[in-house]
C-alpha cells in the first residue's frame, strides 16, 4: 500500500473504526462512510486520482471488516489503465479482492492487463500477472495466454516475472475446458526444458508446479524430455553435498533441507513417467530414490519442522518406488522396509500416511508379507488415540485378511470392539461380518463368530447381518442344531439382549428348536423367548409370535405351555398394530386345532435361493458417504479389493457356495484406486472351502429360485431360445477416449435355441440371478415384518389365512439331501471333511461377438492417441498411445461391461514385429470385477523401418462363465509415431528458409510462363 501513509482521510477513518465501542457504533460509521463514497462516485468526473485511490482503499478496508460492497467496481477498474504505479496497485488489488472470475466488470480490464503484460515494465508485468493468477477466468485465458507464453519464453525476462507467469499459466489451463488446451507439447515442451535448466530455485518450483498440473491434466505424452531435467534438479538437491558446491541459496534452506517443496513436487512429477531407458538416467534415478527412502528422520521431537520436511520427501519417494512395477527389486525391498519402520513412528501423521500407502499396495506380495510381519504394530495403531489413524488401521487389516489369518484377526477385532471408539463401531461390525462370511474355515466357527457379534454389538448390527446369518443357517443342515444350541446358551446367560439377537433367536428357535428339544424342552425355549417380548419392537414381536406358535405345536399336549401361548396370543389380538393383531388371530385358530392345522400351515423353511451378499454393497454405501475426499478414495479402494478377491482362483467360502461376493460397481473417480489395490486373494494360498449355503439341489426351494432367476437373469431368455433385444452399448471409456463412438459392426446373429429345461436349470443355478431384480435385496422376512415366507412365496404369504380350504401359503417341505452329499455327516458341528464345495452348474452365456469394426478402429487409432480398439458384449478395450523418440507405450484399458459377472483368466500377450519390438510393461490383472477397469501397459521400441503391413500384435483372452475368448489385435503403429519435431532451429531461421524456398518456386513458375 504505497503512499497510503500520507492519506490522512483514510488514517482518520481507520482510527474512528477502531475507537468504536460496540458493533452498532461501528456499523453506523461504516454506513455513513459508504453513503459519502457513493455520493462522490456518483459524479466522479471531478475526483482527482488521489481521491479515487483514497475511496477505493476505504472500500477495501470496509470489505475486510466483513461488510458487503456493491458499488465502486467500475472506479477500481478505471485505475488499472492509469500510467502511475500507485494507481495500478490500488486498481489491481481492489479488483482482485472485490470481484470474482465471472464478474462482468473484469471484461473492462482485459485490454489494460494486455497492455501491462507487453509493457516491458517489470513492476507492471508482475501486477498484471498477480491479478490474472488470482481471478483470471476463461475469457482472460483466451485473450492473454499468448502474452503469458511470451513472458515465459522471453530470455530477457527475469525469474521474478517468469515464476509468476508460470503460475498464471497454470490457472489459465485449469480454467480452460478439457477439449481446449492452452498449450501443446510440440511447442511448449521446449519452453519447459529451458525453464527447467534455470538455476533460480523459485522459478524451478513454479515451473515444476506448472509441469505437474499439465501431467495431471493431459498425461506425460509429449513431455518425456522433461524427465531428464527433473532428475538433474533432484541430483542438485539431494546427491550434491554442500561442500561440493550444491548451489542452494540460504533463503531456500528449510531447517537445513534444500527446498523440500521442490523435491516433493519433482518426485511427484516423476511418478507420471515410465522409468528412463537410458542407462545413465536410470542409474541416477535409482541413486536418488535410494538416498530418499533411506533418509528417515529420527529426532522429530527436537526439530519437528525438519522432520516434517524430510517425511514429505520420503513419502513421495516411497510412492514413486512402490507404485511403479519396473523398479529394481532391491530398491523396492528397501522401500517396503522403510515403510514398515515408519509404522513405529510417534507422529500420528506419519503413521496415517504409512497405513494409507500400505492399504493401496496390498496386492503386492512383498508388501503383503511386510504388513503381516507388522500386524501387532497395526493393531496398536488401531488402539491409538487418533481417530483417523484407527480408521485407516482398520481398513488395512480388512484389506490384508484372507483364509490363513481370518480366525486370529476376527478374534482380535471382536475383542477390540469393547474398547472401540463409538464412531467406528458400526463399520467395525460390518467388516467383521464380511470377513467371517468370506473366510469361514468351518461352519461351527462361522456360527460362533456370528452369534458373538450379535451378542456383543447388537445395537450396531444392521438387519442385513442377522438376516444373512439366518439365511446361512437355513441352507446348511449341519449348522442348524448347533445354532439352536448356541442361541439357547446365549439366552441362558441373561443380561441385555439386543434387538438383532432377539430376531435371530426367534428365527432359529422357531425353526430349529425342535432339533434340541431333547436337551431343552419347548416350554423352556418358550420362556426364554417370552422374557424378550417386553422390550421388542413390533417387527421383532411378529417374529417372536411366529416362534411361539411353532414351539407350541412341538408339544401341544403341554397344558402349561398351551395356556401361556394362548394368553400371549389373546393379549396380542387387541394390539394397535394390524400385523400383530392378524398374527394373533391366525395363531389362536391354529392353537385351537394343532394336530389338524399344523401339517398344512406350519412347515419347515425351504432352502433360500442363491443370492449375492448385501454386506459388501452396504460397506461401499457407507464409505461413499464420508466427506473426507482422501478417506473416501481409500475406502473405495478397499471395497474394490474385497470385490476383486471374490473372483480369484482361491475361492472364499461364500463364492464356493454360489453366492457372489463381488460388490456393485464403484464411482468413476475410483478407477485409479481400484487399479492400485488389485486383488488381495490373488496372492494368497488356496484355503479350505466351506459351503455356507448348502448343496441340496432337490429342495423344492429350487423351483422358486428358478422362477426368480428366469425372471431376472439376462441370459435366461437366450438359453431358452427367445431372442433378446439388442442392448445399448456401454462405453466405459467415454470420459477417457472422447464421445465419438467406434464404427459399429454388423448385428450378431442370435445363438441357437436351447431346450426350456436347460434354461430353467441354468436360471436356477445362476448365482447372479437376483442381482438386477428386487429379490436381491429381499431379507428373510419377505412378506411383512416378522414373516418367514421365502421370497418366491411373498405374494402367497400376504394372503395367508387359517381356513382349511385356502391354498397352502408355504411350499412343501424340503427333500433330504442325497446320501453322501452335503449334510450327510454325522457330526452336526461341521467337521471339515463334510463340507466340500458342490458342483454348481455354470451360467449359459452366448458367444462373444465383436460389436465394433476392428479394421475401422485400427485405422482410426493410426492418427489418434487414444480410442477403442475392441469391444464385445462382455468387455471393452481401449488404447492410449504415447511415443518419445524411438520408444513408446501402449496402455490397454480393459473394462468389464457386465454388472453381475466377473471376467476371469484375463491375460494379454504381446508379439513383436520385424521393425517394432513389443513387450508387456505390467502384468495382466487376472480377474476384473463387475463394472471395474484394469490397465495393462505394452512397451514399444523401434528397431527398423516401420511398415503398416507389419505391426506388433497382442492377444486378449478372458473367460466368463462357459465362454472363453481369445482375440488377436494389432497395435496401431505407423512410421510417423517415431518422428519428433526439430526444436533446435529457431522460428526466424525457419521462416527465412521458407521465404527463400517460396521465392525460388515463384521465380521458376514465372520463367515457365514466359517460356
């Protein structure tokens, strides 16, 4: 604020505001001053430049006090074109503070800003650049970017101006729509290279920030030459000692650390590039990374600021090493060791960042082994004082769990529940339930875990958890007696019984209390449940009343039980709840003639149809609500890893039972995290499978499953011969490869019809049949709260009646399993040998037919950098091509278009041509979860003259259901891909040669005309 010290009126106004005794007095003074300024600005022709500056300064001060300023914008804009610095200073500052980038008054200043940018006055240039960098929008970007680029490339501009120009250009780029780029790598890469050669660290910091923004927006294509300059910057900062002439000014030393912000951003920019192919650069990169990851501060208490700076550099280096698949194995091992040691840090921020990075790297075997060695440390972090660290530790333990450590880990988490933070309990309960369901070694262990969870954490157990437990108990005969016995033990212990445990007890004892009648009489079971009736809600009371009538019908000759049951039903018949009143009336009619009615209306529960577990979807829904963007990204990655683990070769118990453990597709922003996570189970040893849903295919519940599957299975109609209407194309790469669709191929012919019986069998066996239908979310209580009717009989259950001539609302009793099959073991507690996975018929899938013209896709990619290369009804494959000199990279994006079925055995093999060598840069994913994407990189290297007739190829193969696909595709490599523009020639020399050539051509044409 130059010269403001001499503005007596401004100083007096500020003093009067400070002397105000209360807010009302201050507001009165402000209103009086605003009225005066508004009057002066009404006829501003008589105002001097001094008065304009004074009044604009007053408006700024009033705005800083929190008052709304709705005038004076034009007068502030009028000060910008003034020739004096003090006028421009006030005008730029007022416009930057009082206006936003969409303010119409900013249009008045664009021409004045343009004049200042080309004025060759450093003070004016800096004022203009600061202003545009603060409030510049799309209109300013269109008008002023050429001027900013001239300042960046002008050799006479000092670093003071260039670093402001770099940050200003970054804002212009961010305010420009994605389709309109303000710079192009062909022309701007050389400017960046020159800027990265500067010695001024402030200019280097601004340039690297600009480069990082470009890489994050457009990718590394065309900017590969800057990688060598970035390595030289790090070499100067890290490897060169101070005694050897490190050339770092004292003002850029932060507690002895040379410009840590520049080091961190440079390491982050290097994460966008592939490893350098030149041996010297690769050696230099390895030396830098080894120094970075081994320099871990220890004395953080004595000097926490220095420790924070070193930690920021260390974590960027660790991320560069661990997230790249082509790093040296020894360097990667050191990085894993360093990251494991950081878990022992006393700083909560360091522990949190370590846990977050480990959560993203659980798909790597070496990282997974290191995490398991540090399980005790992670558990201690789970019990630490910081809430964010506890949540991140829970996510890491959940991501690293498999069949080999599930028992110990679930036991630890159950024990931790008592001391767990209140805000974390609901998520902890959900994850324990998922782990118990996925990795149950035996049926007995699952029942013990589920009942312990219901008993300890009933207030935090959702209906999905106890209903899932009831479903699994119903579908496993050997689990039923043991579950009933354990429920009785829980109720006998007394204490507070939570609502979810009451619902579970009512269901289990009502259905399977008869199996323990010799140990616990029906009358005692009735009393145990009766004691829970007083505190139960209306839906739970409906379950209890249903259990009461079933227990009574087990011993209809017990007079005491009869009188107690009838008294309960008579009391409920006067209930205000219509459902309870109807139940009581029906059950009183059943109790009046138990021997006649029970065989018609009270039958054993049939097997539940196979369906997807809703727990993983509930976990995703919960994690997506998190407001913290970083926590949201990590949670999505964890859910993606859990979903991907269901499709691996080492099937968990849930998958072996025919129930999909894959979660629904996550949000679009999770693709990168999901790719980083990968599949947890793909690196683990196969575990013993326990069929938690049984294998009784002869149950009459299979008919209901067939009906549901035939209605909702998208492939059931094809299997039955009915033609299926063509589905709209699912473009999974629309946001990545543009909106131009690939050329369509001729419509595929319908597959041959299959017998109706085969269609019904396929629909009954399809574990994904209930995904897209309402039955996917149907709980065990399907008819109305408290009902036990299965989903297929929901309609019949609503018309339940006690009259003997009405249709039977329940299907007939389930047939016993075949001899030697599941459930035939004499041990009711679930011996391991009795639980082999049953053979589940595979779903019938039509053959894969390309939905795009492969030749047209290949031709389109010859002149584009990205686009669709292959697509059928199951998968969509896109290519993104980047080239630098004689090398290149083709990133293959594979998207699973199916929302119910995972792609398995996904593999990509590359074959070289005579002129271009091709090799895989990253392994194939193996499994792609429904609705998810994966990436595979192919490295290319030019070894001779390139010909379109001889290009590299790759084979994309995958399996979905009964369909195995292997498609050979060509990599679109043309000769111009390996050509690079010559940046050595200046534009003056080029145009001089161009004009001379053009003049010579015109002279020849004139001579020919004369001849």
